[in-house]
């Protein structure tokens, strides 16, 4: 995953999916909600291709997150898209009355914050929400 803040904020992800063991692997990219297959080959070939593409993106001004950096915040639609691609199909939103409440991602539209604020969203194997600097 690479992120660029200027001139516009954009998050790009490269996804390597083993279709049939090491011999058949697919490389795809996700930019916002646009998911596009790039190529299919061996795992080694697709990892090499992904490394080359990531190097090109770094030269274009994108940054690779460090181990301790927070996940990039982006649109709710983009976060739902990567969540579904990564195999998640529901979001846990516990309430005091229902501590195990789960909502299908396809049906969840967003939280409505108090005081006319807004939330930002991020995916890092979990869905993160941020409002006023406080992650929920």
C-alpha cells in the first residue's frame, strides 16, 4: 500500500492473490474503489512486477507506510471495497444493548457523528473510524 497527500490525497494498493498455488498468481491494483487486474503468472513473477510498480509509484511521490504509522484514511466506499476484497463481509458495531451486533458491509452506510462532524475511515485488517483525532 502506498499513499500520497499532494496534489490530491490518494491511496494505492497492490494485491497478490494465489489462484492455484505458486504457479498461478494474480496481481491487481486498487486505487480508491477502482479494482483492476494487472497480470497473471507465477508468484515470483507477480511479486517482482509488484515491486517494480511500487518503485515507480514511489518516484511519483507516493510514500510507503512504516510499521508504526497509522493506516491511511480514505472514503468509506474505498474502505468497504478493500474490506470485501480481503474477505471481510461484516462490521462489528457493538452497542450497550447488543455487544455482539454485526452489520453486513453491503448494508452499512456510515455512522452519523454528533455536532455535524464527520468521520474518516481506514482499513488495516480492521475498519477504523476517526473523528476529531480519536479512533473508534
